[in-house]
C-alpha cells in the first residue's frame, strides 16, 4: 500500500513539473481585440 501511495506522489510531482515547464515555454498570444472606450472629461478634475 505504501508503494502505491509513493508512486502516486511521484506521478503528481511529475505532472506538476511538466505543467510548470509547459507554462514556462508556451507563448500565450496577447488578446487581439481592440477596446475603444470614451472617458468623459468630468472624470479628470483640473
């Protein structure tokens, strides 16, 4: 039983390490949609 728990812990650690490597090397594309918002002058006091 302890062998099974040890193998599961190792598997979880490998999955976490693999996910970290994937996130570190994967290039996430920036959002390409433009946002146009008009801000009224009243929001900026002089």
